[in-house]
C-alpha cells in the first residue's frame, strides 16, 4: 500500500515518515541533487550527472524541480509498494501535480496549524534563507480553496501541530487503517 504525504517545506513530512518507519512502515526512495541534511534517512543524494542518467534510464516514475533542486521518485519502489500488503510512505511537495490516475494510493496533505507556526518551523529547521519561497509555496498550494479542491479529489488533510507531531502521526495511522489495512502498522 502506497501512502503519499504531501506538504509545504518544513511542515514535518520527514519527521512523520521517519516515526512511521520506526513503527514498521517502509519509505519510498527519493533521490535528490541537494546535499542531505543531518540525520535525514528518507532521501538519497545524487550528483546532477547521475540524476540525469537515472532519468534517461527511466528509473524515476516522477521528477520534480523544487527550489532549483531535483527530486526523483523510484519507479521500482512505487511499483513494489502498490502491489504490497506492507505500507510504503512517500514525501512529496505539491509544487508539481502528480499523475496518480493509475496509482492506487492514500493521498495525505500535511499542513501547519497556521502561517505563524510555519514561520516558527522554518526557523527551527534553519531554512530562513528560503523563508520567502516557502511562504510563497504555502500560499500557492495550500490555501483553503486549494485544500478544498484537493479534498474533492480524494486527498485527506492532516494538521501537524508544532512540537506535538504525535497527533499528526496518529491521524495518518488512522487514515491508513481506514483505507483497508488490517489494523497494524
């Protein structure tokens, strides 16, 4: 079972995914041209040249260029996830609409409590130099009207409470269980 967790930068997608992996879920490999952050386990760094080679070899089902950084999602991992009884998690930004028509998955959008909380999270993540871009991303892709549009398309919305991610983790677990899981994560 594939679970795609969308969210603005710094909202806590990696934190949620890392905790759920500790509880038995698997993570989809995401390749990126940016240097990895300390303790980051959900991404694999590639040089620009290697990233382009992987693209040419069709190793990615989806690619995204975000803040001038390339991201690619492993085709093999997505194929394995959609045909598995195990739970696989994918972190993805909504800056590029994914074509999920032929992909069976649970789509969850993780949002901050409010704009002020997002600013605090950006500062805590030490990404102040990208503050303007992250806030623009939030305003563009996570406005109330856009969230309603996504919900009509079957996306579920979960609020991540800063300093209390356990609530969002519990909501994500509940959504997974509601979608037909046997109740265990």
